[in-house]
C-alpha cells in the first residue's frame, strides 16, 4: 500500500507532531508513506531530519492554482493508493487536483481541530462530496463536523489519537536526571503542564493557582514545558513576565523538550488547564506515565480523563476550583498513586498507538476494496 499524507501547516503543535508519529507507525507496518507539507515549515524540517520522503509545496491560501497543478503531478507520478490529510484546509488543494486527474482514489481527513464556521455552501459541498471518510479524534470533534460540514454521520468515524506505549512507560523511564538538571529536590512536589504557548492553553490559570498554593506550601515546584508556535512569541513573553511580576520563583520554564517521557516522569502531578481542547495528547502521555492529573472539564478532555478515577476535573477557567483540586493531590500521596495506576490502565486499553494504527489500516483496506 502506498499512501500520501498531507499536513500543509506552518505551525508546530500537536497536529503536526502527531502526523509524523502516525507516519512512523504506518512505516513500521511496511506501508509506504510520503508527506506533503509546506516548504521550509517546521514539519518539513523535522520530517527531513528523520529521513521521510517529502513533497514540499508553497501555498499561501485556500486556493492556489500553481500548487494545485504541482499536486496533480505529484499524485499522478506517485501512483498512490490513498491520500490521508490531517487538515481540512488541505482539501481545497487536494480535491481540485484529484478532480483534474479524474482520480477515484480514497481521500481521508483526520479532523484535529473544531471550527465555528458553517461550511455548507455550494463550494464546501463540492469539496466535501469528494471526501471518502472523515476521522474525528474526539466526540466533540465529531459533533462539530456534523454541525458545520456537509457530511452525513455515515462518513464520520470516531478515531482517537494514540501514543507509543513503549516510549511512555513508567517502568522504563526515570525523571531523576531531569529533576537534578532543573535543581528540584527529591522532597519537592512538582506540578507540570505541557503545551505550546498559545492563548487558551491555560497558562494564566496555572500560574494563578501556583501563586495561591505557594501561600500554603513550601515544597512546591512548577514546570511549564513547551515553546511558542509560529507568531506566538509575544504571548510566550507575556506569560513569563506574568510569573516574574507575581514573584513565582519556583516556576521553571523548560522550553521545548525532546525528552518528553523523562520530563513527565519528573512530575508528581500533571495539570491540563486548557480552555477548549479537541483531544489532548499531552494528557494521554502523562496518564500513560501513571501521573495523576487535574484537568478542565471541557471538550476532548472528557474522552480521556475520568473524574475521581484517573483525575480531578475542575470547572473550566475557574482558578479557585483548579487550586482546590491540585491541593487534594498535593495532600494525598495515596490518591496520587491510585489515580496514576488507573490512568495507565485507561491509556493501555483505549489509546495504544499500535492498536489504533491497526484500526486505521483496517479502514484503509475497507476503502480500497470499495
């Protein structure tokens, strides 16, 4: 089987990282995958570093005639069995190219991010009519697809994102080196969040909770893991300034880390305060590492965390409730261990990348038979 993956994004976040992980999973199963991406984007650079076959293109908008013609050539010469895109915007280039080729090969979309725009006009109907199947990464995304796009429910499958359970294994990964590197004492309780610097990820609430918790506890550290995505440097600077303004000396900004399992292993409590998350792969990674968590009670989080079993859910954007729920875990090592074990079990049963990749391949084969 030969598949063309598409992710025409200039940013670097969960969707882009997941695209590369999904390709590597398919390649492990001897499926030939090539990547269509924006020239000189971060995903282009990262894919090139790990030796993927790449087709870089330039596309500044939804409709780009020159790029469409280039895609016609790429698809024609590539002789792909199937095309799988990770961004709905890509359809505006892929569908015209397939139409020009009069190609009937299956076109699959994984929908990672919801939209508030209704897309049921005649142009969108023309685009989405060519789509063979949409995969929604959470229930809230499936609902969003039905509400905003001209798709019947029969053309939408729920398919959660997954993670490499071998990579995120608390029995194999230690956080001691990270704690030593960052100057964290063995008796410190570490709260951490992992997200790119972007409005809505909950950095403000996390720092506000830290300020309140510092008034009652002396052995706390906070890790803020991640970097600014394209065009978000000003926001990242404002968050760091916020920590400085409130004299939060025990907050450590680690920047982007490639050793994610080790960084999570260094934490005692994982905090996921995102206002509106389509899924939350960082939360899944933390749960796989048997970390108890405190999460906002919204959107895709509800597909992952189970209140009072794997996590404490707090009222979205409510700093008082967030602080209260974090403190419940600070005060009970027994609950931290209990939630951690339940978290690992839930991820093994529901978000194992190997199992989910096998399901995707079954879908591919069914579409090719049709």
